[in-house]
C-alpha cells in the first residue's frame, strides 16, 4: 500500500491544485444558517419544559 492510497477514490489534478479553505470561511458557512435555533434568544421560543409526574419517574 502506497502513502497516497485512497482505496477506490481517485485523486485527480483538480484535487491536487485545490488550496483548501480557511477556518474562518468554514466557520462562517457552518453558522450562517444553523439548524437548531438558540432557545430563549431574541425572537425565539423559550426552552420547552414539561413538569414530570411521579409516574413518569417510575418508568
């Protein structure tokens, strides 16, 4: 097995010339539109809370 063995995935010239992404670009992309909103933030609903009963705790 060679040092650059990627299995069935082929490494092409386009991959070799790609300089990569800066951390700041990746971070901005990830947090641009988060899937889960922050509970209790401005304009967002509060954290849901349901008071458990004694029988819920016995389960």
